[in-house]
C-alpha cells in the first residue's frame, strides 16, 4: 500500500486556502461597487434623479479603485468581460440628471453587475428581478437585496411590477 507524501498534502491544502482567500478578497473588493449599484437602484425606485447621479459618481470611484490582480479566477474573468461597459455606464449615469436616461443606462449596468455578483457568490442573498414591461416591452432585469419587488424602471407608477427570477447566494 502506498503512502501519501505529507508534504504533498500540505501543499494541496495551502494552495486551496490561497485560492479561497484570494477569491474572498476579490469579493470584498466588489463591496463598494455593489453598494453603489444598490444605492442607484434605490434612487431610481424613488425617482430621485439627483441621487442616482450622485451614486453613479460613487460607482465611478469604486470602479477606478478596483484592483483586479486581487480577484479570484472566476471574478477576474467576469471583470474583464464587463469592465469597459461598467465604467462607461457609471460615467453616463453620473453625468445625467434625466431619470428616463438613467433608467435606460441602468438596464445594461444591471446585466453587467449581475455577471460580477454571480462570479463573486455573495454570502447574503441577492435577488435577480425582471420587469416584462421595461425597455420598451422587451423586459429588463435588476438586482435587489430584498425579495419584494421595487421596480427601478417605473418607480411609484408601477412599483411592484416584476418578479424575482433568481436568488444568488453562496
């Protein structure tokens, strides 16, 4: 019967721990970015264009300080796919005070944030929600920290229009 080299076992444990720690550090790097996104969503729910623009500026800052070399493999791949569009959408959102334009920008922003949240596997549940009437009847998604629907695309006029289509959690 062969014995397993104890050094090999320790190396495997160390490498696994290093990858897990790197991924957890990467998830922490997204924290400010996700917080800004949820603040934008909440401002759009309340039809507060000024606040949506302000939080768009905070999102720009969070994106600018992202240290992609500290991301885990999955997060890094997701980041590379969405970085350019995220930065453009954040700048566009911060640069306008027109709620209709902000909501248009929020459609693509939400899809890209969804990719990052899926890759980071958050500890707390995040709800991926859908409104079939948004985006000219094509439908649009957004993310929320609460399961009850609060629609950012129509605000008070259709606050509960939509449904949760996915719960994202570790």
